């Protein structure tokens, strides 16, 4: 496996000499959380997690219109949890950006290194430990699984992005590609977490506007991102949260690849007849 670059926030505070730039944005349609916001001030300590801090970077706000929460987790050696997930209906994806963790699910231990992906089905008994000698950092994306009468929830998936060939988007000459961890036509899945990669100069050449929400964490590189009517500069370590229908496009600035971890809700009917999901 070739070593990949992943941006992993380290906490702490920005230097006193730094300017406070205006890149943090909160609007009705989208939020931008720059990497510098991952400071000690906004870290949480979660119940039943030991030697662990969490940065909650997305969560349902209005109580009816949003689908997911996303955390950056930082676990010290030996830390972790035997009771990680409080909600029996929650499914989860873990994506490791630094260090080594072991996820035990159904009695089987899975060692995960940077680039490691795990899909954890709802109502799973699982645990997670930092089994390495250094701090481990990973994204944890949680969603209430939308059960469908007659369809069983999907099984667990463990993979590493370095084992998967990214699929080029049509008509892009390979400048825009997506690494998929599950089959997009498998309707048991109601969320996808993928990695989107642009070569320098690659673009999303039109403002995508769709019902799916996004959590979008920049793993590598930089770009200008179109969010609703605004163009925003983003770089490795920044997070964007996009509400349903927020128009989005981008130009990858180079000189290296621009890559991000993308959450998307998929494969379910729209709820009719009022509020509530
Ligand atoms: N902003 C994005 O990368 N969007 C993806 N193309 C997507 O919605 O699949």
C-alpha cells in the first residue's frame, strides 16, 4: 500500500499571532467550519468513551429536516468504548485518518489503519479501541436507519480505500473520480460515505442541486467551492455541511489532488404529509 495523506485535526489553539479570518460561515443553506475551529474550546467528552475527545461537526438542527451527525474522534492509546452508540436505530460509518483502531463487531476484531472504512449496521453490538501506540483520529458519521418493511438492513462492511479503484465520472477524462465502499444500487443502504477525488484543475462543471444532504470533509488539497450563491476557499481539514438542495460545484486548485469524504442520504422515498422524517 502506498502512504496516503489525510488531514487529522490535532486540537490546541491557533497561534496568538494568527489573524481571525472570515472563512467560518453559517447560513440557512450551508455551513463552513475551517480547520482552525478544531480547538480545545469546542471539544466534547462523550459518555462511555475513555481517553477520547470528540468534535461534533454536524448534527440535525431543526429536528425534522436533517439526517445525520458527524464527529471527528480523537482516541488516545488504550482508549475507546465498549458502549459507543447510545441509539439502537443508529447506523454508523467510521473512516480512519490517523493511527490504528480495532473495531470489534459480532465477536470479530477488525484492525483499521488510515483509509480504513467500516459500515456499522443499526442495532449492532460493537466496540472500538485504540490499539496503536499513538493517538488515533477518525470520522464517525451517524444516521437513524430508515427501515423499510420487507427489506433487511445491510450487513457490516470493512474495507480500506487503498484496496478500491476509484470510478471515474463520465466525460471527465478521469479528473473527477469517486471511491465507493458499497454498491450504489443496493437499496438496503440509505446513506453513502464515499471519497471524491479531483486532479488539479478538475471541476464539478455545473451547480449540482439535489435533495440529498452532504457532510464534506476535506482530506487533502485545496479548492474553491461553490455553495449556494457563494464561492468559498477550502483546504485540507475544513468541513462543509450542505442542506438539501444547496447548489454546489468546485474548482480544484492544485498543485496536488483535492479529496474529500462525502456523506449523502440516498435510496428512500420522500416523506409526505407534513413534517418529520
Ligand atoms: N458535492 C459533491 O461532491 N456531490 C457529489 N457529486 C454527489 O452528490 O454525489
